[in-house]
């Protein structure tokens, strides 16, 4: 490779000011673009609150710091490969936080606490957690605050009896709150409320009926409100679904899916990429009572309880509730407050949140300034007929994505390392976990773990309240997120088409650039089609073996993503390689060369 060294004459006399030369070198182009890429990919990341551990000793503290840096480098690499994915997640976070904020304000006013968009962002980051105390508790009867459900807790091995007494018709059938899935347990568990009593799942773990007889006159019986009685009577009049109408069959197949693919899987508690890394004891630990209630909630769930959620997502959301700490997003926190699991929302002002946030305004201004400098410089070069390099065009695409992401996450805290903990007002019931499992986040790429809110979470979105997304009301939040990301990938890929007629080292590389640019625009639509119907296909293929499901769903999506990644990497690598065959006009500077910038 030939190297050219420009020669610039020096002034003969002393001058007060000497302007910069009207040329730039290859490294000037490289460093200006690399500086912009690094600033964009590093400062744009607003990662969730990490795993909280109790580190002891220098080695564990060092390992924890490695974990914090490594997870950010991991997402920085993802941003370099697919910045439109980060932008899509940011927009979904914004939509979800706005929807939840409107509903949360009602309880915030009731509790006398402030609540803003920043609070909802913090909740979606896993910044709020409910902590449950000692597992042992005396037998007691509790009513769910804010609802008509009745739940019983008992430390006795005998079944707890709930009697619904109607003033008009006399005693109703008795509902047992005995934990049928663990007949030998002497721990208190949450009972299925009478209003949602469900028959045992045909695929639930086998159990033995208790020898104790349920008598109408037992002292544990209690009266419930007329509203509860009315609801119970209405539910008892509804015809139980059978295999003919499909509902009971759907539930049976769903339970069979959980039993075969989830209950005995090595990933039944999610995927923790840092499991086994010696950074200390996590604060999240299994809670015996919550674990039993979570187990019962899974097998008491009908297919209608899962709704649009993926079956795997529903499973992992409930498994995350089996510990002594519940890390909830904004929608789940709202449900926990409404159901009385917490007495009130946490009192924390927006200024206090921002004080804990490590967002550096100077760095963001610096990044925004560098992006604006790049955009204006490229406009000047195009206006003067000067060559714009492929690397500058690639950097421009990243810069535009970063600016949009900055705007979407303007109110979101950054780099928080600790959570706000709230004491639980009461132990959870089965119905509580079923609702929280439905409202909880879904994930893409890797599955949710129990000890923190993953950064790949897609939160509940009430599209009915978003006018321009209302037509997507029949789709899950993950499907909506995929569609938004695909739509964003079109303008991101289209920016690269600016270099369609640029100079390349060889004709083969020119053709490769053309094909890769088109693939990065077209392939996302096929990925969207596959992921949009992945949940439906999963439901239809529950009866098939795991290998068949992988072939039909996972392998297809994986193959398409591999093509997309290869195309994106080719564009990225070729942008640097093309620097060896630039025309002369690419090295002429513009007036923007005298404006302060990083290079």
C-alpha cells in the first residue's frame, strides 16, 4: 500500500494566526468517525439495575466490577451491530412508561407521593423491589386489599377451609385452600381465592386428597361481601369448557408444554449469563412460601390467564416471584399496589432519583455536539461536491439512531446500582402471581432470570390507549416491539444506500456492498414475520417434540438473524477497507474542519 505524505509550507514571518491546512489524512477520517461511534454507543446505553450481591473480599469486589463493565461492553457491541434495536427498545420503554404513569398517578395522589415519567422508567429498570420477611408466620386470615378476593394462610398441615355464605341461598360449596401440589408441606401458602377456584390441572403433579372432611360449620368459615358472592354465583353458572370448545384442551396442552419443556429443564429458572461468577451472594433468595404459591399458580393457570403472553414468558415471570425479593416493572408495581401487596407507593422525588443517576450531562452534550458536527460537515461536503467516505456514511446512520435514542430516554435514569426496597404488606396469593405473571415483561434473545430485570426486557404496553398503535391490540408487546424495530431498520439501512455509487477497491466489494445494504433493509421484514407468529406457532406445536419446535421456529429466526448480522458486519468492515481506495477529493477539508471536534 502506497503512503502519501503531504508537504505544507511554513510561514516565512511571524504571524498571529495560521489556519489549518485544507487537507485531511486517512487517520483524521478514522479518528473522527471512531470517536463519534464510541461516544454514541457508550453514552446512549441506559442499562437496568444490575444484580445486587453481597461481595466479601477483594476478589469478589473485583469480579463484581468486571461484571458491571462486561455487561456494558456486551450491549455496546450489540449497539454497534444493530443500533436500531436499541432505538426500538427505547421507544417501547417510553410508550410503556407513559401509559403506566397515567394510571399510577391515581394511587400516587392517594398515597401522597410524587410520581413522574422518571419514576416509571426507574420501575421498568428494576429499580423498585418488594421484600418479604420471615417465611414463618402464625395462621391468619387476610383479605386482599383493593379487591374482593379472600386468601388464607395457615401453618397447619390440615386444609384450610373457606366457606362462602349467601344470605339468600345459604352456604355455598366449600373451597379447600390445601396445597394439593405439596401435601406434605407444613408451610403457609397462598390459597386460590373462591372467586377464581380452578379444578386441578390434568398435568399437575400427582397429589393425595386430604383425609380431613370439609364441613359447612367449620370455624374457619367466613363471610364475604355481597359482591364476592355475586361474582362466585356468576362464575358457577358458566359452563365448564371441554375439549370440544377447545378451552380446556388449550389449558391441558399448555400444562403439558410446561411439564415437558420447562419443569425439568436446566433453564427452568431462566438464563443467568453470570451464574457461577464469584462476585458474592445475591440478595434474591428462594422464599419457601412464595415458591409454593408460585408452583400452585403455574398449575392453576388457564390458557386465558396467559393471554397474548408467550407460555415461556408467563412461566419465567411467575418463577421470578418465588424469591424473598420481587423485582417488578412499572405495570407489575401498579398491580401490586392495587391488590394491596404493598401498602403504598415508595416516596421518592424526581430530584432524588436524578441524584442517584450517574448520567453525565457534559458527556451527553459532547456526544450530541460531535454528532451535529458530523452531520453539518457531510452536508458541506455534499454541497461542495466533495467525496463522502463510506465510513462517514456508516457513522452518520449510527449518529441519527443515537440522537433519536437520546430524545426517547431523556427522562430515564442511568447507571443506577441499587434498588428502592419496599416491605410487603401481606403474603401473596395465587391470583396475585397469575396477574403479575401476565403483566410482567417478556424478553428476546435470552430468557429472563430471577435475580434482576434483564436489559432485553419488553414491558407491558396498553396499545388501546395509543391511537396510532391501536390496530396492534391483538399482538403481544414483544410482537409490537419487533414491528417497531423493523420499521426503524428501514431508514437506518437506507442511509447506507447513499454510498451506492462510491469508489470501492474491487467490483466484487461494490457488489457485496449493494447486496448487504439491501439485505439489511429486506431481511428484518422476514424476521418480523417469523417472530410475529412465533407465539402462535409455538401454541400450535406444543404437541410436537422440542426438536420439531426448534426446527420450525428457532432455526428459522436464527438463520435470518445470521444473514442480517453477516450483512451488517460486511458493511461495517467494508467501510474501513474502502479507505485504501479513496479519490483525491475525499482528502479535501471544508470550513467545518476549523470547528472544535474530536478526532
